[in-house]
């Protein structure tokens, strides 16, 4: 698994494939900054989380990388 700058992505369930494509990008790919509206600069490994909005009932996907400073 590639370590690099991480980005948090919230996508509707219909865009899951597009969100997962982020995982295949090289670490430090600057095009991610342009594509993602709210990049979160944390170093670490990729995990996938999903949540459902209580208002619109859409499922959102969150891709997060978190790494402790000592790792």
C-alpha cells in the first residue's frame, strides 16, 4: 500500500468507483488537489468508511489516510 498525502473524499454511492480510483493514484499526485474540494493533508494508509445521511438517505463514501508522526 502506497503511503503519501491523504485526502478525504465524500461521494454519493453512485460515485463509489470514481472515489475508489483515488486509491490508485501515485502518492503526491497534485491532480488530486484540483479534483477534491476539501483535501485533508494527513500522512498515512488508506481506509474506506461509509455513512448514510439521515436527511437524504444517500450513502456517502469516505477515503481517509492517517499516519502517526512517528511512523
